[in-house]
C-alpha cells in the first residue's frame, strides 16, 4: 500500500504507476549503459588515442572507482536534501561529463571525465531504489521492484548492442554523445514526472562527521567484513568476464564491434533466470541453502568453462560463453540472499550497510578491470581459471562466515546488475 505521510504534510500527487516504474528502471540503467555501451568502441578509441588494449581497461576502472567512492554518500545526501534534487543533479552532471568524454583529446582527459561520470551516475542508480520504499510498502513494493528489475535486466544486454549500432553511424565520440542525451532526458523526466518521495519532515541533518563515523563503524565490523567479501568475490567470478568483455569478445573470440550480444544476451538471460529461481524457492528453502545451491551451480559452470577452454575444439563460440552463462545463473540464485543478509547484519543502519557493501564490491570490480583483466585475459583458459579462483575464494569466505553466525533467512529481493553489485 502507499506509505502515509505525516499528518498535515503535503504529499505530491504521484505520477502514474507505469511512468514511475519505467523511470525508476531507467535511472538504474546508468550503470550498464556507462560501462557496456562504450565496449564495442574500445579498439577504435585505443587506436585514436594511441594507447594499448591494457590501458583502455582504465576507462572502466576509473568509472567504477569513482562510482564506488560516491556510493557512500548518495544515500545520506538524499536523506538530507530529498531524493529528487540528488537524482536530477546527478543526471545533469552525468550529461555534462559525457560531453567531456566525447570531446576528450587524450586518455588522461577521457579518464578525468569518466571519473566525473562515475561520481554522478550513482545518484540515479542508488537513490532510485529508495524511492520505491518511500512510496510503497509490503507486497505492492515487492511487485514494483520485481517489475523494475525485469525492465532493468534488458540494460546489460541492450547497451553493447546500442554501442555497436552507434559505431555504424559515426566515430567513437558518438557513443558518449548518446550517453549525454540519455542523462539529459533522465534529468528532465525526473524533474517533470517524478514526485519528491522524501518530505521535509522526514529528512535528516546533513552532518558529514556522523555520516563518516557511521560508515567507519559498519566497515570495522568483522562479521560484516567477511560476509561482504564473500558476496563480492562470489560475484567477481562473473564480473571478470564483464570487465574483460572488449578483450573476450573481440580479441579472444574474434568477433566485431556489433557482436557483443553473443556474450551479454546469454549472460543476462542466465542472471534473470537465476533471480526468478530464487523468487520461486525463497518461501521453501533457507537462505543458506539458496546460497550454497547457487554457488554449486556457479562452481559447476566455472569448472565447465575451464574444461571447454582447455580443449581447442570447444575454445570458440558457442561453447566459450557456456561457463560464464552458468556462473551468471548461479549468481542470480545466491546474490539476492547475500543482499538481504548484508542488510540484516547491521539492522540499526541498513542504509549505511548497503552503501558500504556496494563500495567494497565496486572497489574489487575496479581492481579486477584495471589490474587483473589485462593479465587474465591473455587466453580463454587463463580467463576461465581466474574466474574459477575468484569464485572459490567467495565460497570459502561464505563458509567461514557461516561457521560463526546463524543461518541467513530467505526472502526474495532484487539482485544487483552485473556492473554496480
């Protein structure tokens, strides 16, 4: 049902539910569009800017690192000044940063504007999730989140396809002009169509010292550290393939800029089916068992990926994406329970827990794209072995956490997208 505002408070008339649903889903697409749309242009960008394939990975890690740092502050800022100002400002800054990327004459300048993109993109991706709980509660909120997740799930598959199409129309800066247009449309749409869901009487003081203190307190909790690391490394087995997509698809598989769908479409389908499986089993299977089951599926897929990559006859399409797709399916089963367990690990500060866990996962992902991918993506076998190692580390960390804590409860929640959680 709709959350009731305090007595005497003025609550803006809500936009039609369909409009709100689509707009919130589009706000979440800043992540996949920012990371995946430029992938098909990496070779052209590298040649034009005269940098190596390994250096081009910094285009992803610079964005992720900035996104990670600001993820600690977007939520508290929206608690203090309201959701709408943070989302509109973030989308507007993102649009301007994208113009800077399009006009960048060198890699250092491009990286500077990518950092600005990352700092602003989280305003939409993170804050939009809180709008659902501001406006709705109970089963209605869950249904809306599920619908948003289904729309949002198209993003990671669609973004590299759009990037490939744009390259048919013009040079690589056209990709960033498109992202600027996307940010502008979102900023105007939120300004005109989305009501402010966090009224003044519910806002908190903007106190930087208390925000930083709360973040540090949560980050120092040992059980939270282990669980966050387990979640991050479990997802890292899948994200390694995402971060390596320009090398994986073009260099190792020999495909063109318009062919990124051969990897992203199966992977996204696997992730969505895993999430659907989680939702169907959540009422009947404990959280621990869902995580173990998802890890078992992912581990089986990772081992299969190694085996297929080791045999020349299967080290090519379509076999080369089988392992990554199975890992995505297993991750889709386990990751929603991880999210809930991380929030419940700090029940008195769930918003801070979400920010800290997101920060840790994004920092790991940024490290993978900047330092690990250039080495691991030297061959299909090396990439598959590294993914298997990351997944095994996540499994070990979860069982360390499991030995020292009570079982996590099962409840269907919305999983992260391949680029942000």
